[in-house]
């Protein structure tokens, strides 16, 4: 007798339109290009479904912001960036938006619009000072790095903030990226909510795998790398003019998005960026619990 089995679904649900009478928070995901490691179309759909299922958000996606404008952005309460200008992280060729669209984004947030900066959106902007100021920090080739573990603990270092209040102190990621030693803008006022630890032991070639050349991560070279064996911000808030910025480096793919601590941060962080308040609950697997 065969056990009950059905193949895993390979087609994601698509978020259906929201009744305008519901007066939900209006979210615009700006997407349309990303690096080759990221399934940005699938992630856009997963994010839209995740947020709309809370009953709090009405989410739209644009894959062409090249000629975006301030009036376009003002139709939304919060902008959600899932975009990277490069096919390869350190590629010299990039596809940025038009100067007018870029200025519209800065003006929108500066005037009080909300912004969620998500995962791969930190992998460009190292040659664009105003974008780094907007996000608070970005990855910079040659100094920043991705730590080898695909599963690692995240430490909520501030559980008094509205976004993280009621969350457990530590949670694990899966199939995710730990961005370390990021380039922080000197004028940005960053408030760190969560960190991860970049351990030199993780770069052992038996653990790190073929993406990390042995010659590049010898003990002597590891010792010289800035921030090694230290804690690095993964989630933070920042100010930009009158706007609220929620920055989250986590969320590599649809698999990573299945875990409730990450879902909790995305849902509550998006609400906070849009309104300055949080009403959405901490999901069950992300909740604080007694440890004694």
C-alpha cells in the first residue's frame, strides 16, 4: 500500500486585487532587475501574498521604475525595494533608474514616505552616496562579504522597538544570506534591531564550500578581515528627512520567506515604515517564551 503523497506545488498563489473600500495600507514593490542568484519575480509574488494575507496591506508591483515619478509614489504609503542594478554583485555594468525617478524616490521618503529596503537592495549603491544615505548601509565589493552559512542564528538586540516587541531573542534562518562588514553611511542615524555573528570558523573550506576559494580565506587573511568574529547588523531602522526606513538584509528566496520570524519582521516592519505604529501580531513561531 502506497503512502499518501502529492507532489509539492510548483506554482505560487497570486495575490488577488483588494476591495478599495477596505482602506488598507498601500504598498508599492519596486522590482524589475536583480542579480542572478535571486528569483526576484517569485519573491515579489511571495511578498505580495504574504503582506496581503495579513488583511492590512494592498500591494502592487512595478517592474519598470525607470521613469517613475513623485506623483506615482505619493499614491502609496510605503515603497518596498526588491531591486539590484547588477546581474553580478561586483559587475561594472549596472541598470539604474532615470535621474528623475531616482530623485522622486529620495523626495518621497524625505517628505515623510515610508521605505522598506529588502535583501538584495543592499547589493548595489556602493558608488551612489545618496542611495547609501537613504538605506543607511550597503554592501561594498572588496570590504563587505557574505558569510558562508546558509542557516544561522539572528539575535534580536532590541526587543523594545514596536517592530520587534514580543519576539523571541534568537531565531534561525534557512537558505539565507548573512551580509557582513557593510559600508555604513557616516550621516545615517541607524538603530540596530537584529544582528548575526560572522565566525571565522565558518570559512573552513570543509564547511564553506566551493564558493569560497581556499586561498582567499587562509587563517592569516581571515585574521586581517575587518569585522571577523564580530556581530553585524542585519535589521535596522533609519531616518531620511521625515521618512521612516526599515532595512532588512534577510530574505534570500521563497524558502527563506516560509519562516515565521522573518515573516513577522517583514509584516510589522512594513506597517511601521508606513504608519509609525505596529498593530500586526507576532506570529506564533516568532513569539517570546520563558527560558527559565
